[in-house]
C-alpha cells in the first residue's frame, strides 16, 4: 500500500493574520507565495493545515 502524501502550497500571504497563523505557515516549511512542500498525511500535519486552510491549497498525492 502506497503511503499518502500532501502537497501544501501557500496561495495567500499571512500578512495581516495572527502571529500564530504566521508561525504555522513557517513551521510547515512555507516561505514565499506559491512555494510548495510535501508532507506525510498525519493527524498533526492535517491539524496545522486546518488552522491555515484559508491561506493554502492542499493536494493529496500518491507515492
């Protein structure tokens, strides 16, 4: 069985949002707009994404 991964892309700037949301963006490894990172599909990563879903685009990818 292939492990699921998530590609997370920053599509909106965190400027003007709370410090906590900005820190969540950074901790996911996102820096500039349109930057993407791939993470394992785990509950902690899903929780972080849920807090900043208005700033990111998420795609499930199979590997």
